[in-house]
């Protein structure tokens, strides 16, 4: 055992730490909490008593200390910490900030392993048995790390750690959550609607609240006209409402003031959102207030109440024109929007008084797209899954929100004066009830009875997103863990700057991993996700993100990036039978880009699904994305029988049409047999040019050839069979071919007219001949034009332009030229304007079903030739 001089009197069994004496750095003192707070670390346990200034023998770190020396005695195996007197004591659940000395066995033998940057969750009482709620123990382990820096490792030994509420990592910028492997260390969120893990700075805080508008426990949500604090209730599957035959939305509001601009539209609660600029700005339902000026003119200071619902595939608005409902400013008003399958009704009235009602006829079912959220406070008509406030939130408070799958009101009623009750009998049809009575961490917690009629509800954890986020962030590392959530999502994060997610698997009922709000420089590697809706989502200026080795199964959108600023992806396997769009990319930034290498998007599972359930729309869809580069990737939609299912859909609004670059290098495109093109270009103006370098497209089993793009967009897509560019915008040397579609028969799927181009270089020997630029001749008639340049070793040069026509019989291999010799339309050289003497003009000839340029060098000279052949195929007389 080592020895050292002590600065104070010590007793046998005292925990020792450095005294930080500049004259004697080896001197020790008692490891009281005050001494440890200076940054000192436990050095061991005193083996004997000693006076100040004397030498003591001590058990050093990593040694085993007998029970008699540590004073622990027999008992349950547990963690050992330092108490206020610098003594070793048992703690089954160490307090936050406690120094863990190590574990002791049943006999009280302590194995010294002093640590403050490491916490084993089992030392804090976690069982990992799949039946004990380990949330408190895991949270205590995270809080036990070094308080000054929040750094350290929380270790999960093999086991299944059941939690009944989300784990939250905040205020700990360097924490690491580590398991043994994602196959053996599992964190499982049961019976809740929320993420298993939440990453966010603690300064984000709660959704703002104010005084309640109704009686009962809880407060009211507070909204501002110039703010965008947001709750997306559809982070929970409780509000998957697509196809409902009836529903209702009720709440109580109080608008504090009129907006300064007449015509301002302010959302109360809305289901809205769209993927890209092509999608219409509709909403499943939206309740909003409008400053229409009528209230001011009448002196009532009121706002117009209105609602729009998508029923039976069309938008239905209530109240009808000229039958407005008013919400007076400063007056508490109950609002109810209901639909019973035949009438859409809107109610408004003061608590305790009879409500006014307006109604319109409507038939059909509610239509709610996958990409829509259900937002409190803003109308998210812009690109999903952000809440981009197209319309403001009203300034005031909202209380007691209830959304149901039946029409709770069909006639005028007395508006409630109390919050909605939470008993089971009153909520057989309640999908979500929020009384603002139980904020937890960054979550506003509600209740749902969905799928539980007559039974106790389960909690719904709604993550608080806030505009104008603080400057702090958290940068955790999550490794070798599995996250399971039977009622919600795997991991949600905001302001997770520099976060690393590595060797993690997620299986959840809803979404896999969602990062938003400047979660920059984060990295994902070896991620395996199995979810029903969204796989990996990066949004809200999530910049410079690296995603390696991603596998997603069962998701409708496997990867979504909105507000992308530099995403680099490598080695993915995504796409399953239920996919809508495996890769969805949007960005409002002029420098938003996505660079993918080795991305395999497979539709193999689609072939095993019933035809009516095959919903693929594209392998990749973009909107407003400035730069896209895919290399060595496979994009399949080939197993889908859905019509108009191209490999890539590119959407570009007018603001970005002049910029951007979409390039596909050595990619394999396998379009659906019913696709009309490999690429579908759309948008408000001309799309970005698309370049395919060394790509390949397959012909489906039907045998007809699918063009790269539709005729009207042909100039914007070029196919280049291998290209070398010497500068970004300067000289370019091409090797291979490219083609443009002129006419396409949608009924037969046949290309009926197009233009080909081939370029090549070569050098025949002196007095010899070579054939360059082979281009296949299609059935029918073809006009060929060739430009040829020859250069000699002495710097002389000549250029010719030749034309020739060829015909090829249907079903045959015989090719005949229109004339005996090509027509030379131009010829000039470096010697007096004519080709040098002895330089024979090249010829356009048919060779083995191709057209080539036959180049001849004079005797005694070796010439170098560059050729460019352009062939125009005429319209076929029959398909």
C-alpha cells in the first residue's frame, strides 16, 4: 500500500484526496464534499489513524478494502459513496452529485474505483429486468456526474430498462449514454405516447402558461402574436385521424388584444403541413381567428371565428359567407368544431351561456395526410415537418383542449365553466385531453383514451418547441443502446449541437429519430430503425450532419431532411413495402445540399404487398433543394405497379430555378413499369438542370423503354456516359453519349423521336484508318451530322462537317444510306483555309448496326481525331 503525509488528522477508514498543497503535491487530506468540490479526486481509504503532518498508509484506488477497514459490514451489495465526514457509506441510490467510491459485496468488501465521470445505472437502483420502472434510477445516474461540467458516462449493463416517462438529457453538454450493445442493452418506454429519449437544453423550458380560464386544476397555455412556441400533438399517434367518419375539437380561448393589421389570420389549433411546393396548402382541420375589421367598425372589438376541414377530399368552411361568429377581445369564449358525418358545425359562447351555432352540410371522411402535424398556436401551411407559421398565433390564452373521434355537440349547448373532466366514463371517445395541469421537463402532458374505452387513460408527452431558442446546447453521445417505444417515438432532440448517435437501434410505434433547431455538426453511424411513420428526420437548419450506415424498415418516410444545410450520407439501405418516399429533401436555404454515396433504395418488399396497398410515389423527392449529388447509388421503384412512380421527383420554385445542381454519378435507376419517366421535374418555374454521369436505367419487364424525363423537360436532363470536367465552368472533355427526348407516346410508353450525341477521340496510324464514335441506329429513319477535327504532329489542323441519312428496316439489321457519299457541308484547315494536302475527309458509314466516323491518316503522318456525332431519329410511322 502507498504512503503519504496528511494535512489534517485522519482516522482509519477515512476517504482521502489530494490536499493541493503547492509545497508538497503528494500531501493528502480528508475527502469531504468541500474538498472534492475543488476538483480533487478520491485517492483511497486510510488504513490507519494519523495526526496532521504524519505519514499514513492507505488503500489506493483500484484496491479491495476489507469490511473491517471500511466499516461497511455485512449487507446488500450496493454502491458506496463519500458522506459529509469523508466516510464510506452504503447508498442504494446515490444522490445527485455524490462521489461513488465503488461497489461493495454482501460482506462489505469495497472495491475502490472512485469515479464521478462514470455511473453504472445499477449502482443507482436500476434493475434492468423489464418489469421495474427504472426511470428514477437512470435519471439519478445521469445527475450524479460531475456537476461543474456535466460530462461523463452513464453505463447500461445488459438488460431491459423499462421507463414510464421519457428520459431527458439537458444541461449536460458532454454526457455519454452507453450500453454493452444495442442487442443486449435496451431502454423501453411502455404505455406512454412520447419519445423514449429527449435531448434538449434545460433553458428551453416549458410551454408558456398563464392563469386558467376555467375552474379545475391546471393553467392555460399562453400564446403571443409575435412568437411561435409550439406543441405538435401529432408527435403522438393518438391524433392519427385520417379516415374518421366523425370528430370534434373543443377548447376555451381568450384573445387579449386585436392584431395591429386588419386581415391578420391567427390559428388556434390546426392539423396542417405539406411536403413541398407542389402540394396544396390545405389542412385536415384548422380553427382560426381573423381580424376582419368588422368588429372594430361595430365597436365590439371582436374577431371572426372560422374553421376549414378537409372532408371527402374537399375543403369545407364554416360558417357560411355572411353568417360570421364573433370572439370578443378580452372575453373568455368556448369554441367547438364538430362533424357527425352529415353536418359540419361551429359553436362559440361564453362559459355558462348558450352557444351560437353555424353549420354547413358535408359528407365523407376526414382526410389527414401523413406529413401533417396537429399544432397548437400556429398554422403550419409551409413545408413539413416544420411548423413555419404561415399564419400567426393569436395573442391570448387557450385552456382545456379536447379532441374526440365523435361529434360531441350537434345542437347549441351551455358552454362549460370548468375544465373537461378526466374520468373514464366521460372520455370513451377522447383522443387527446390537455388541461395544462402537468408539465414535466420540456413536455406538456395530456391524456388519451384511444383504443382504451372505459379503461384508464395513458399519458401523452408533447415536446415543447420554441422559436428564438437560447444559445446553449447539449452534445451527448449515445452508443450501443436500443430504444423501444410502444406508443411513441425513439429519440427527439433540439439544439443538439455536435451530438453523436452510434450503434443505436430504434423500434417505435411512431417515429425513429428526430433532430431539429440547429442540431449542427451531429453524426449518426450504424443506425437501425423500425418504425411506422418517420425514420430519421433532420429539420430546422440542422447543418453539416454526417449519416453513415443507416437502415430503416417499415417507415413511410425513411429519411426526411428539411432546412438541410449540408447533409453527407454514406452506405444506406432503406425503402420497404409501405414506403411513400424513402428520401424526402427540402431546404429554404440557398446553400442547402445533400451528398449521398452508396445509397440503396430498395422497393423489393413492394412486390409482396397487395396491389391496393402499394403507395410508393418516388425513391427520392426534393423541394427547394439547391444541391443534390448522389454517387454509386441504386434507386428502385421497379416493383411498384403504381402509375407515375418515377425514381426521382424534383420540385423547384421560381426563387431557386436559376441556381442549383442535381448530379447523379454512376447510379442505377430502376423505375416502375408504369412510370412515364425516370425523372419527374415540376415546380413553379423551370427546374434545375439535372446531369446523369455514367448512370444506367433498366427497361421494365413490359419491354418498353422509359425515357429519362418527359418531353417538355428534356432540355433539363442530360445523360452522359462518363465525363471528365477539367474546370467547374470551363473546358470539358466528354467521353460517351447523351440523348434528348423529343416525343413520347404515353399510351404505349414508347419514345417516338429523340436526338443522340456521341463524342470520341482516337489516332489512326500513318496511312491507316480507324472508326470512332459508334452510335446505335434505331428502326426507321435517322439523320446524322458529324463534326470532325484532325490535328497533325506539326501543329496543322483541319475541320469537317458531314451529313448523311440512314434507314433501318423494322425488325431487321440491314442499314442503307440515303446517298452514296456523305455530304461535306464545311471544310477548312490551318493552311490557307483548306485542309492540308493529302488529308482525306472522313466518312459517315454504317457498321454492325451503328453509325461511325471513318477517319484516315495520310501515308507518313499520324493524325489525332476528335469527333462529335449527332443523330436525329424521325417519328415512327407506327408505334
